[in-house]
């Protein structure tokens, strides 16, 4: 297909496709003339993945390259590939220097993870996000109770079990990463919306 058809089928403007080509986020097509190239279904799949990373997850170009390199590495096991994709789309927080509240939140977070028996990497950006939330709540004078954190953790794990169960280990790696990216970004928003709706319902039942 020509670049115009690639644009039509993907919904990505031609100018943006050319930008992705210059940035090596999309492989070059097969040249058919001095000014035209031919593109395949593989280009369309890659373009949809890049679009999901850029537009849905708002991932910086440097991290997108790391994700694409992982997708193209057949030697990576699926767990590692999914981790690279998840880390790329998760905001990262730097630990402030000599902040006792942050340090206490780190201890609480690590104790919770040990109690839950979760297999997570200490460098996980999601761990940093949890530490930041706990530290901020503590700073505001409303530290979360241990049972509250455990309750949220149990609910989150049930959602994660559903997320992972929907992944087909035999699917194309690019399709799997795109599903993880879209699920992390959009279903995360859906989960937040459902929680707020549930709060409204529960408030109405108790206080309305």
C-alpha cells in the first residue's frame, strides 16, 4: 500500500507518518520509485502501536524506542516484554533527598508488598507512585490505615488478574504490547471512573 492508504487505514496523518519514519519509529517501506515506497500490514500494525504509545499513553520518544526494541527482540520472555511496556507508560517519581515522610512511606510500601507476597521489582515506577501517594497523605495529616491499603491492594489484584488473563501468549508481540498499553491507559481511567460511581452509590445508600 502507498503512504496515503497507510494514513487512511491507520487514521494517522501522512505528515505524522513521515515524522515517525524520520525518527526511526516506523521501518522504511520498500522503494518502488524515487519518490514512493510500498508499505505492508506489518507497517500498519507498527503504526497502530506507535500511535497507542504516543496518543493514548503519552510516552516520550526515548521510551517508545525502548518498547519497540523489546517488541523486536524474540529472545525476551513475555513477562520481561510486558514489564518494559508497563514501565514505559507509568509515570516515574524521584525520591526527595532526606524526606522522613517519604522514607516512612517507602518502609510502609515495602512491608505491604512483603505481606501481600507480590513479586515486584524494587525499581518499578508503580512502587514509586504508591510511595508518593502514601507520603502525600501522611503529609496532609491523613495517613492511610493498613487495612485500607490492604483492601485497595486486594481489589487491584483482582483487576490485574483479569487484565493478565486477557493476554494471549501466542499472539503477535506487537499486538500484545498494544493491548497492554491501551489497557493500562484507558482501563485505568475506567477503573477510576467506576470507583467514583461506586462511591456515589455507596454514599447515597448510607447517607442519602
